[in-house]
């Protein structure tokens, strides 16, 4: 048994009167197999999307162009129609009529004619498509981004990894330019700035980590990429990233993230890192008056390395090496149980005994 379905697009004017009705797509549907029930992923659902997007976009642009050509300050429509303009959307590539408008004689200077459609759509790509390309490309490789979009949306077979990479870099460059100048963070706990503010909300935790990446242009060189995540108690987590040494204004990345999370002047920041020196300097540069914590995993790795070093000293002086190892065990135990002052005392003991060991 087959049924015929008709999808129609109805346009309603401002006075709620029906302006027009267009048939978007007509198809016959069989129901002999379970996989044929409803609308499938490819056909005819993709046809419905593409036809609806093409019809609605074309009508919206015709209405917008009609309003532009009716303005005397802009000019009147030329008798010659311009070349069609391509517009990439989530539902495939659309070819849109792009008329040219002659400038009004009262206007001096500039081009004799303009294309309003090219002014409206300078990138020839829908913002939603740029958003999905950039979001997926930040999580998976460009090739997998293309496969994911083509699986779920009728973006067309012309979309490739090079296009996604170019669009993603263009979006990243625009976001970078919108960050603005380097901000000056307020000092947390300043009495003059915080006296009139309400009670501070829970602190925002910022985790930072760095990694060496191989340069694309010169594979023999590396650069350090810093990535992080800011987690607040009453909102979604936000991520940031920049290349250390190449970004002269690293603090503005964190400023944009914290501004989006509603950071107050009297609100505390808690930084988490692996204790690497350059990262700690960066944290102090970003906001000196904050808490700087080292996670237990990296702290334990450092103490493990120190323990291996002390085992090597046993060949020189077994008794002193045993004392140092015992002090290291006390340090580890106190850190694990949160007794920071006792752990600091044992670390100073290790430092003093190491100097005494080296001088003997």
C-alpha cells in the first residue's frame, strides 16, 4: 500500500492573511518494510529540508530586496540582473538571484551600482553552518567534521575538509579580533571596590594545562599550547586556549571566559595546574590575588621522581639516604591528609639535609 504526501509552504502577511502556498515536495511512501515507516534520514526528509530552505530563503530575500530598491536614497533597480550568488546553508548550496542597484544621482562618489545581496551575505555562508563547522572542528578532525555533517544534514557533497578548515580559521580570527585590548583584572578583596557589593558567590575554578605540539610548517620545531576550563557553580563550564609565546595578550582570553560567567570583583578564583613553572607564572600574571593549587597526581609524580633520586644516593651513604626517604614518606602522608604546614616542615627538612649531604 502506498500513500502520497504533499508538503506545503504557506506564507502569511503582516495582517495574518495568507499570501501564497507553494508545494515544497510531493512523494509516494510504501510501508511494506519496517525501515520504510516515517521519514527516512536521506529521502524524502532531505528533499523537504532543501525545498523548504530554498523557498523560504528566496521569498525572504525577495522581500528584503524589494524594500532596499524602494528607498530613494539607495537608488533604483537596474534593468540588468546580476550574476547569481551562491549561498551555503545547512540544507545545501542555494543559487540566489543577485540584482544590482544603481546609485541615486544625488549621491556623489562610490561605485555606480551595488549588489545589496553581496553586502548582506559577504561570506556566502549561513552563520548556522559556520557555527556547526567550528564547533565540530574544535572537537574532532576536519575530515570527521565533514562526515558528521553529511550524515545528518543535506549540506551537499561539495563540503570538504579544506572548506571546514578555512571557515573555522576565519571564525577563530573574527572571535580573536572581538576580544579587544588586554584587560586589567580588579584585585580580589580590595575594600574600596568590594564594600558595596553583595556577598560573593562561590569561587570559579580554572584548570590550566600545557602541551608541546609539532609545528605544521616546520616539523622540527614545537610550540606550547595552553588550554583551560573555567567551572562555576551556577552555570556551564567554558573553555579557553592560546599559544604561549605567540599571543602577546594572553590575559584577554581568560577575561572573555570569566566575563561570560559573570565574575564579580569580590569573587575568588581557584587555579589548578601541574605546578610547571611557566604555568605558575602565567597564573600569577592572569590574576595574582587568587588560590593556586597543584593536583595530587602531578604532585605525587614529582615526589616519586624525588624518591628515585634518593634511592640512588643509597650507594654513597645508606644511612643518610634512609633518613631522607623517611622524611619524604612523612611529606607524602601529610599532603594526602591535608596537613600542609606539616608537609612544608618535612620538605624543609629534606632541603636542609640535602644541602648538608652535598657539603659533606
